């Protein structure tokens, strides 16, 4: 075996220390041997006396879940130092359970001497804080490390909705009939099978519609229809389907967005059954999906305001149960979309049928489905082109429509946009041809001001209206983006480099004074990830709007590696979770308006360490953008 000094010089973090220090450390090491399968440390039970540096053999470390299954299993080989994170950041309690594999020899260093090295040599300390920050970006590691008060409350509760797949739910076999079947026969078949829904096929395997009890009531009984008519005359559509591998929460969100009460279930391209919204909701008891259903049933603006006011409490509960911020964003977005749709429907009822087809689209963070509680209105209207004699009439209707919608949304809690990016601004309510010219001019000018507008309006999606208008706009953009756009990408890349992660030269969190606190802006900290996802999506003509979905599509296209994707997605949603939690606390506990300022002193040591690791990750990706789009490493 090589000398202790030589061994220390070859393995981090000890190799980061000056040689004269290592000469003093080497004699302090105690050599300890463990036989095969010896239980050395138990998670949250064993208090560590110091740290172990593996010399020969292996350590196996892991978490036990409630069923005593090994989770997050890792094998540590010679040169690995175990215990540093536990001593520094976990009150000396072993974070994980550790077993010796094979016969294992370690050098043991007492915690007193270990802490002295951390105190006197920053690189040595940063090695452990950085390692912990990287580990905390792993969702499963973070979950088990936090060891919540009751495992069932935080893990099993979320398992029921957010980790459970459709395949685990009892769904009905597919019941169908041909389009030419008489209505009365369809009703008999539904009664015989004790079902409230039957799907309609084209005489073969293609499903073209469906009939429910409500269909029969509204389209046959209420209209005194002829029960001998073919069912195709009264069936509903469109058909909405979901994969058997999808999650329960995805199915429910899809149902609320599409307003369907039944989903077809698909496996390997074949429909294998169906499931109803009431069935899924009955399985979820107190879930947010029941809350979303209550929003859909609201009948006044006052009631919608009360619903929106209740969302922070729901978000706090979700985050407290360990639900990923990505899912929480989807829930907030669905509630916000549902409220906006209810408002739009009420205004149409008030003003009468629109004189043209249109879409009401949302932009910015809401367009990306990344809404928080410090949010304003970012929306616009695109309506179909009409003959000259009807243009003024159409425009007048939609401007009045937009004004009323905006006023109601403001009352509910979606405040007016200070920058005027709202449909009630005449600049942002126009015909489809006008909107195409907007996008063309922004891309052609490619100056910083127009690039900001283009970025805002690229993050757009329809929440109400005729989807074909949105499809035509996206097809137009897809065609335009195939032309040379280097200047556009250059300025968008410059935007992505505008906000630097708040790290000092010594890798501490950089703050500024806000009131009586020293804070950093977490929204600005997240902005580079949003911007880099957008610029790469544009360059690769990817029309996903959500940052996470864009990153996933870029990974599938080979633009990002799996490792890079995981680093970015975990960093982004860690920051999002912190941002949502802070804003919810401000609303619920402090009774103040939410903001985006975080005081590092209010964070735990663990959170600060994790943030520093995230900031370093963002810096690394900004360097990649700087080289690829600006050709200048220095900016």
C-alpha cells in the first residue's frame, strides 16, 4: 500500500490542500478495516465522529424507503471521502445508510480536524458543498434527504396522483357502435352495458365521435328528435385520447383543457378502453383536480376571484408534499386558463356572437405555462381576415371584447400589464394577416427592441377560440424560420447573456439592497434558462412553448445531451419551486403582495449550497451560447 501522504496527494478533496498541510494531516489518519457486508452507518440514526477516506474495497450507500427498499444506491471506490456532507450540513447525522462491500480499509479523520481544514481552506470546503448541491438537484435524493415528518403524507399522497399511471386505474373496455346505428339501439346498448358513454366508429376501426347520456338529453329528447335517425346525426366530438403510459394528473389536466368528460385510452397505437372524468376524480378525493372542477362550475366573477385567491394555499400544500414544481406549474396554469375561459365565455354571452373566428392567446410566462403569483396580463387576439366592408365592425367588437375581458381579469387578480402587452391595447388585437406582418417585421429588423417583442410573442398559445388560426400562424413562422436568421439569433443570444447568475468572484451569492434586506432576484436568475431554451428552440424550429418541453425536445433532437438536459431541467424547477414557495408564503402568512426577491439569509445552508451549484451550471451554459451564437467567448 502506498504511503498515506502519497494517497492524499492523489485524491480530491485532499489533493486541493498544500503539501505542507497534508504532511500534518497524514499522521492524524486512523486506519480502520471492515469485513464484507458490515453495516457501518444508518441513515438519520448514526452520528458520525468524522469522515472516511476509502483506501481499499468499496462502500455501498443508499436510502431505505418505507418498504425497506434501497433507493439512490451508490457504490464508492478507493479515493472517495464519505461523511463530509453529513458532518457539515446534517448535524453529523449520516445522510445515508452505508455498508462495506468486500473487505474494506479506510483512513478515518476526526471531525475536529476535518472541520478545521474546511474552515481554513475554502477549496476543500467547496468540494463538499458543490457535491451536495449537485446531489440535491436530483429529485429523488432531495426527497429522501428532507425526510419529511410522515412518509405517507409526502410521498404516498403524491404517488396517488402525480406518480400513478393510467395503466394502474380500472378503466372500461371500449364500447362502440357504427355511425349508421339508430339512436334508440345505441341507447339500448348503453343501458345493457350500464355505461353513460359509447364511442362511434366509421363502420371499421376508426373512432369518429361519441355519445353520452347528456348527448341523448340535449340532442334528442330536448329537441324532440327522431330516435330512428342514425347516431352520426347527434354524436359529439372531437375525440381525445391518452396513452396507457401517461400519468393520472396528465389525463385530468387534458380533460379540463379539452372540456371532454371521456378519454380514449391508447396502447401501441390501438384504443383499448376509455375512462371518465368522474371516475378519475372520485379516485382523487381532495386533489387539485377537484378544485379545478369547482372553478369550472363557478358562475360569477366574484366566485372566480375567490377561487384564484385560494390557489396559493393549494400550491403550498403541493410543494410541502414533495410535488415537483413542474407539475405545480401545470396545475396553476390550468386554473388560470380555466378562469380566463370562463371570463371569455361570459363576455361573449354579454356582447353576442363574435363577428369572426378568433383566438385569444396568452404570452410570456403564462404562454409558457410557467405562471407564478406575481403575474400580470400578457395576452392578444388574432381574428380571421374579413372583407373591407366588415373590417371596422369586426375590429370594434374585439377591442370592446378585449377591454371587458381585461377588466374582469384584473378584478380577479390578473393585474393589468404595465408594458401594455394586452389585447385591449389596439396594437395587440389584429387580423391574422396583420399579425403575420408583425412577425415578419420583427424578424427582418432584428434589433434589440424588436427581438424582445418577437421573444414575447413566440412564447404564445391559444386558450380560447379557433385553433386553425394558431396553426396557420405557426406554419407561417415555421416557413420563415427556414430562411437565414443569424442576426435574430445573435440578438436573442445576447438577451440570454444579459442576466448573469448572482455569484461573486469567490462563488458566494451576490445580493443588492431592497428595503432593509440584501436580496437577489430569482426571476432574473431563471431568465437565462428560459432564454437559452427559446433561442435553441427557434433555431431548430421547435414550437413547444414550455421551457421544460423545449429542453426535452432539444434533447431528443440531439442538441443537448441527456446529462445537459437533466442539469438544466432540475436547476430550472428547483428555482421555480423556491420562487412559488416564497410567493405563497408572502400571500398566505405575510398578507403582502408577492415579489421575486430572495434573501439568502432566510435560506438554509443546504439551499444556499444548492443555489451556488445551479448558478455555476447556468454560467456553463451561457458560455456555450456565447460561443455558438456570438462567436465571442468574452461576450
